[in-house]
């Protein structure tokens, strides 16, 4: 009797950059197990990134936003959570691969019904995650970057030392390219006109990682003075920040409000270059193959930086800048009253890096 193909659930719920760093795992799994059922559970805010990926059989969306809205209605919250668990367990999984390593991801891996639950060793997992795994893996110190750590986890799960990276790419978002062209045209960027993207925003949680808007404005003005067309991207909630950059630049740039991850991805894909702080759109640019300069202050780019194929053809960390003479950098802080690691970067330095 023919054995049933394996059924695997990848668990990486958020955030956008972390989901992007986990994407190379998909290609490894599909090449090693071409007949397997491979699903991924992800939060709603990052689910567009996984839609339509050929390596995946199903995307299971954890309804984070809906559950948050229902938190004061216990009965409705319980119904929605139960619906998610039933949907999750439909997969009949043999194995879960938890790439996140916190309490929530551990609970979801356990609720999936998978008897074999692979994750991080207890020395690396957080919030008691190790209590939900049946096998904890400790990557070597050389696998410092999140991409490398994920490749070690999937490699060990498959019985190898580690897996090799291959470019997951950014697949097209159906319909989003046309909407992106309309938004760019409204900003004065005609089709086939080269443009540079500046992305000044971060999540509200990571606001202390931002480069000051006046520095982005100085960079926009310097680029425009050389004849470059510049757009400032603004996902929902970041419109005021983008408008401030444009106003301070004296109109050297134009705001492009991107209503969703798919449209933002297409705007970034079409860009000539991108400058952004330590945030998801920077990693979208790496995924799309758009040349970039990342601005890193508090966080360590050796762990969290943009990753991909560099200009010299090698695989690794893409160009990043930071104020290296700040003794407290990198740090594990969640806020800072005086983030010199970011405010100490001048527009001229970023412009030189962008040219390089």
C-alpha cells in the first residue's frame, strides 16, 4: 500500500520582514518533498505575501485583527478562534515547523494536531515555546542571520546539516501592477520613467528605528537636483509622515499612498532604487531584486538585515548603513529618547551609498 505523502505546516505568523526571511524554506521543502502537502499559517497582515506561491498548497490565515476586535465579546471571540482551529486541523499534519519560537506560534503548532513539532531549542525559544515542540534545534553560532537560522531548521528537519539558499523572488500580485501604475501616474511618474523610492515609515511599534523625516527630505532634494524622480511610499497610517517628507523637501518628491501590501510590492518592484529603515518594505525590495540601501540603527543587520543576491553575485547581507561609532549600537531596546544611531546619519552619506 502506497504511503500517504507527508503533510507539513510552516508556522511563521509575522512580521513582514520575518516572513520574508522565512520564504527560502518553501523552496527547500518543495524540492526535497515534491509530493508533500505544504501549508503555512500566517497572520492576516502578512498573508498577501504568500498568496499564489507555487510551492504552497494552502495559506491558513490567523485572524489576528478580527480576534483583537472581538476581545470584549467573549462568545464571539471563542467562535472565531474555534473556527480558526477547525480550519487549521483540516490539514491533517504530520509535522509542523515553527520558525517563530514564541508562545503564540507554539500553541498554534500544538493546536494543528501535528505529532512531530520541530522548532527552536529552549535556549533560543521564548515565552515557553519549547514546551510545545517535540524536537528543539540549536543552530550554530555561524547561522546568525534569520535566513541562515531558518535554513538550518528546515535542513535538520529533513535530516541534513543545513539547506542551501535559493532566491524565493517576489511573484506578481494579480491586478496590483495596474493599480500601482495608476498611483504612480497620479504622482507624475509616467510609465517607463525611472524613479527612486524613499520609505520613511516603520510600524508604530518600531518608530524609534526611523530616520528623521528632514533627512529623508534632504535626500529627496539631492536626488531631484540631479534629475531623479522620487516617490515617498505611504502605507495606511504613514500618510502624514510621507507628506511631511515631501513638504520639507520643497516638493522634490511625490507621495504614493499604497493601500495594501500587493500594491506596495509592485511600486517597489518597478523602482530603480530604494532607501528605507529597518522595516518590511526594505525586505520587500530585497525580495523583488530592487537595489537598496537599508538604514539600521538599534537592530543588528547581521541578524535582521536585508538578504539576497548582491551586486557581485554572492549571496548575503545587502547594503546597510548605520552610525557605527555609537557605543550602544546594536541594542535590544524597544524605545530610545535620543536615537543617535539613526539621527547621526547624514543625507550625503546615504546618497553616496545609494550611488555605490
